[in-house]
C-alpha cells in the first residue's frame, strides 16, 4: 500500500518508518525541510520524501492523491509559540481538507488520553485536533496514549535525568498523580496493526500498559532498575511555575516542554478500557519491562530516535536550509587548520564530538558555558546527543544543531542554539590531508560585538586544543 507519514522527523515517525517499510509499504514522508531528514540507504527504494508545511495550505498539493492511508503524527506542545493550539487546529484543518481529495481509506492519529473533565492545554489541543480529523470523509482511527516509555522519549529522558542526578528529591505534589505508561514498542505495534484494519475505523481507543503508577513510583522503579537508592519527598507548596523551573534546571528538557508537562502531570491519564488489546491481539509489556528494554538500547548506543532531535527542543524557528550557508559578510571568524595523519581517525573523532565524549579540550569551560546558557533560559549542554558515534542533519548536539554531516566529504556544520547576541556556526572540513576548523559569529548590534571580544581570549585555548586532539 501507499502510506502517507506525517511527522516523519519526530520521535514516533522515525521509529514507525522502518516498520512500514518492512511490511512492504511504499511510504510518502512529509517533512518541512528535506535537508534535516536522513533516509537509511536500505529504504531509498521504498520511501519518497515531499516537503509540506501544514500551516501553508498551498504546500499540501505535494501530497499524492493515490495514497491508501495516512498517519497524522503532528504535535507542537513544546514549541516556542504560546498559541500552538491554534496552529495545531490550522494544521489539522488543512490536512483534513487535502486528505478528503485523495483515495485514502483511513487516517490514524496518535493522541493523548483525555478522560478527565479538567484537561491541560496540550491535551485539550489534541482532543480538538481529533474532532477536526473526525470531520473528514475518511474513516479516523485515534489511539490515545499517556506516558510513552522508550529510549529517547521525553518521559524516559526526564526520569533518567532526575534519578541519575538527585539522590534526594524534594518534589511537587503532582508526583502522586496516577498514570498508565506504555512502552514505545507497544505504541508502534498498535499503530501498525491498526493500519487499514476495518475493525478500528471511526473509533477511539485508549492504549496503555498493565501498570497504573504514580510518577513517584515510576521514578523509584527506575532507581531500582539502575540499583540506585533514592529518596523522594513531596511538598504541596511548589507552584506550577516553580515546578517547571525545577524540571528545566535538573533535566535536559526545555522550559516550554517542562511547563506543558507540569500542566499535564496534574491530570490522571488512565485507560478507560482495553478493547483494542483483544481486537489487535496485543499484550503490552509492564513498566519494568519497558524500562529494561530502554536501558539496554541506551547502553548499546542503539537509540533509534530522540525527542531532543526535534527542532522544538532548541531555538530553531526556521528550516535548517535557511542557516546552511555560513555567512562571511559582517562576521567574526576564527579559522584554524592542521595537517592530519589519519583521515579515518580524525573523521571518527569529529563524528563523536560532544555528549558523553565531550569536546576533547577544556571541557570544564564548555560545561560552564552550558550552565550560563541554562541560567539565561537556553538549552544548555544537557541535551547531549542521540548516538555516541553517529550524527545526521537535524540532530541536536549539546547546545548545537547539526546542519550538515557528510562523512565522505569529511564535512560537518553545526549551528549554535545557545542564547547569544547573534548567530554562530562551527565548521569542520577535511580537504586532502588538512583539517580546517572555523568558528563564525554574526553579531547582533553592539552587544554582539562586545560578546565576541569577551570570549576571544578563550578561543586560542579551546579551539586550538580541540583541533590538536582531533588529529592525534
């Protein structure tokens, strides 16, 4: 079948794609920017990539009319726009209008569990999107999930950060809220088994694992899985804003996502029924099993996708293509070069930079810069990287975003997502037997110029030391 996959660069979309390909489907991936979408060479014959922005109706004409089904996996809860609910409504309306003009037999939508009268803003938005999609002449299947547990998921990363970093936690009272977590593998199985399955048409299903737990119990279970002793105390006086800042400073999440999560975590998300388990013959795994599987993936460096790689985890408000050409005019540039002895060795070092590996030289200064960035509302260094030795365009890399990564060319371009009075790029490229390294800064006003000269004394120390470590 020919399947349309929206949200193809997202956490779920990246994991669903290989499953659809393995099932023999031809997959049409909708992306806003082709430059940040990596396709495995094994999938090239089965995947077509089209550029679509669902906020711009005219771009939807790129969607072919002969599709058989469509996955709607677009969410914006952690975006920088405070009116993301309005934007989600526009996207859903534009999608519905276009899908009505195709041969599609089904729309599949992954939503959130909404069985509480008092919903958070993002859950209300998802419910509204579901209502819009239901108006389509194409049958809709909605799967509603709560906390998704898997390597790279926002929930898993936040739990891991809290447990790993805090032996004793003084936490807000919403940690006693109950929820029903589900493993990412089970979410993918429900989605793939619902595809073009008539028994799921025009219906909504809650999907969840067998365990109903409080967030506190989830944290303690993670600590047990890691053989860590942790103590958690809840207090009633922490306001939503303080709670959001608590999550933001301790974990790798953005403040916008932390705020949205805090709002949602006050609402119980428990499945109303489990009809779909029998309909599709799926037996969801327990929370402990989901944790165990996620931890193995992390330890083996086989994380298939991460929420951090979505653009909303940083400062991006434009496509990567808009930043790909590094400017020269009105810029300050720190250029360095060095002859290399072993090209493969240097490439491997460059492709492993950041995250747990660090920056090879002056790591304490990089950490200090990340801490300062976090204080001023930036992303800091805590995002790390999804894989230790593999990076692609669009990936997050500490407080950088990967704009371009080509091993054969020996070229890597990073764009700074830290708080800056201007824009910054960091480039590595190998030409013949020479490694060229360039840090480019385009200042914004007098403050930008002052910033450049204030950090200039550190450049010789950091960048020269890093360059030497990359070649030997």
